[in-house]
C-alpha cells in the first residue's frame, strides 16, 4: 500500500499488504484469543480500556500527525479526534458493567429468569479513512469490552493509522490478537465475511459497500451494523438566530474538509431569513483558512485523495451546468495537493448531482422554502436519513419539527455529532443498527434468557 500525502501529492510511505495466508492465520489467532478473552472478568476488560485511553492521550500528537500525513486532516482537528477516542474509552470503562448487567424478568414463584449479555466472537470491522481513529474506536471500545475480539480492515490510504491503533491496544496491555489490523485489499473482505469464524460485521462507508457487506453477511445469517452515507439537512426556520445558525452551519459543513457523513450538506432556509442567512453563511465560510494541515491555524485542509477531489468537482460542475448558481468557491485551488475551497451553491435544480447525491467535501447547497411544512418536506426529500439540524428560538417548535424528520438523530440549535453517551446511526439508505451508548455495546451480544426453576 502506497501512502500519498494529499497536501503535497508526494508518496511518503509504502506498506506490505497481507495476503490470503495472512488472513487465514489471523482468523485462527482471533478464535483462540476469543476463547480466553470472553472469560476475562468484565472489570478487567474495563481496566484495560481505561489504559487504552491513557495511551491515546500520552501519544495524541504522534497519532494526530499520522492522520494528517495520510488523509490531510488539519492537525488541531486530528488531535481533537484522538482526544475523542480517549473519551469513548473512558465512557465504556466506566459504564460497561452497568450496560451489560443482567436484566431480571417476572417469573412464577420459586423461579428466577434473567437475560444475560454474552459476546459473539470475532467481529470484522470495515472502516473508512475520514475519521481514521474515531470510527475504529467507536466500534472497538464497546465491542471488545463486551468480550468480543476485533479484526480491522481499514481504508487502504490510512495503513499507518490502522497499525497505530493496533499499537494502542498492545501498549494498553490487551492480550495478543484481541485486536488485529489486516492491511488487505477489498477483494479479500468477502472471504472474511463468509468465514464461519467471523461472527458479525460492522461497516462505515458508502451505500454500495454497505449493500455488499449486508448481502454477504446475510447469506451467512450474520449480524451487521451499517453506518452509511448522509445528506443531512440543516433547517433554518423564520425565528432562528441567524448569526448563530450561520456560524455553526459553516463549521458543520466544512469540519474535516467536509468529508463527513453527518456534515450539514443541504441548508433549508425559510424565505423570511434566507437573504440574511445566506450572506452570513458565505461570510463565515469565506473566513475559513484553507491551507497546510500541519499548521495549527488551518481550518480546511486538502481532500483525502486527488480522485475524490476530482469527483467532487464533477458534481459541482454538472450542477452549475444544470442551472445551479455558484456563490463562492467551485474550483480546485491552483497549488500542489488536493485542495478544494469551501463552496456554496444556490438555486439548485431538482435532480442535479448536488441535489440527489452525497457531496463528500466542502460543498454546501442552500434551498429557499416558504414555510415550516416545506422545510420538513425538503429535509425528507432524500434517500438518506442519518442526521439533521433544526434552528429556531422556540425549543418546543424545534422538538416538534425534529419529530417529523426522517433521520437517526436530530439536533436542535446544534450541529449533528456522535457522542459516546447517546445512540448513533441512521435510517433509509444511511444504514441500520446503532453505535455508542448502551445500544451500541449490545449490538453484538447474545441476549441469552436463563430460566432457573
């Protein structure tokens, strides 16, 4: 695997791929590791997870720099990502015992009935490059603590991150092979999915990748959790705080270079505040610093790969050709690296690429609507259903509107985010299942009913 720094276009590292024999050996080690790990007291697993949080914090600069080199994340955001990974470790180290405590049920006199939560075995995780540490720890912290063992197939452009994560668990004192990273091409994934030793799978990625994983796992009757794409609406109602909405909206769209499933992508704005909001949004976006991701002052770094930037630009160009108005941005920057500026489009025609497809980069579309009903209809007019944001000064109104939006999570007067304390996941083409909180740790367990007479 050749690693190219997206900020410079230069190849910076080469890693040897694992082959089919390596995969076979890893599966054998994983099964053996599970037999011991599943019997380890939960308190011990929590203690090791707390150790992992310490390792992350102690080495956060090193891990952040690896992210920045491999996929271009601005260094300050990369450090924040490592700190968030430590947070999710802290969360499950503190709460896993409560989450996994047996549930007791009504039963006849003289009997006792409970549900216990037992691990399933090796879990395959197919993870993306955009949050190369967070996406992995979001699955690993709960699933390993529940007693499963993990096999990671990370994106091919972040192999250094994959190996660094393996190092975190090793340094934290985890037994050998409880967590393994495999540097393999995508064509070896199906063999892992269909192998009897893999008991479940989780994927964060594109719709086509999710369908492929679901199809293979489904044939084997294996549980899957899928977190797929998003085209999140950001509703600005007529009574919204326009300044606050614009400030948060600009960041919600351009955080991580706009390369986020839960980024605000479609800004749905009431006509009474449309002009004021658009002006404020453009001002906020134009003020973002685009540049060297190793510079602490940079807000927006390069896109993760040259080909991804080119695909994004094709979406923008085709949409402008179809009649969309380009307000700002819209052309790759004339410099080395895969830099695309924060971009705003208005007057978006129905059916053009930025209207119907996910834009995985710093491109915002702004829609004008006449009333609340039209805002809700526009928000729901998508195949995706991951997150949404609603802006209004009336909290009751915000809650009422949130209840009518088809999404896995809706935030009122806040950007969409994943938080260890609350369930995270989508509906429709954004996937199924939940990560994080109690719901997340219980996705890959056997809910065993035990009746004692």
